[in-house]
C-alpha cells in the first residue's frame, strides 16, 4: 500500500486522516497542498478516481471566492485556477495508487487494507 495524503496543515480532517493511518501503523506520505500543490499527473489521476473536478474543489474556500471561479464557464479555466491556487482543493485527498478519496472516508480506507 502506497498512501499519500494531500492536505493542509490547519485542516482538521487532514489531521484525522493522518491519525487514522498512524493508529493502524500504515505508512503514508503527507503532502502539504498549501506549500507544494499537486502535479498535473497527480491531479489527473485523482480526478479520474474521484469522478471529476467538481468533487475536488472547495467552493467555500477563500481562494475560490477571491479568484471568481464560480463565474468561469469553461472547465479548463477552472482546472487551471485550481492548480494555480491549491487552497481551493477539498481536503484531505487520500490516494492509494489509482484509488483516491476526498474528505475523511475511513470506511473506504478500510477496504484498501
């Protein structure tokens, strides 16, 4: 199992996801979205696994409002903004190879073990 947790340092659900894997002694890699963002390849893999860009975007984030993303009609423009401003990602994004989840999803993670 190769777990990656994409999250934000101040996100409560990211900390819960970390705790979930720590308690089960499952190794994981934590990637701070605020500092490092997500590569295009990682993004495409996660987007496919979760069922689209809309599930990855946090429409309540400050960056979403500041960049007027809700007024963009083209999905390509929205994706570009999302990759430029990783604060708009819904967190945590937990990835295990080709599988991925958004948010705190322990029931799904159990099936991965």
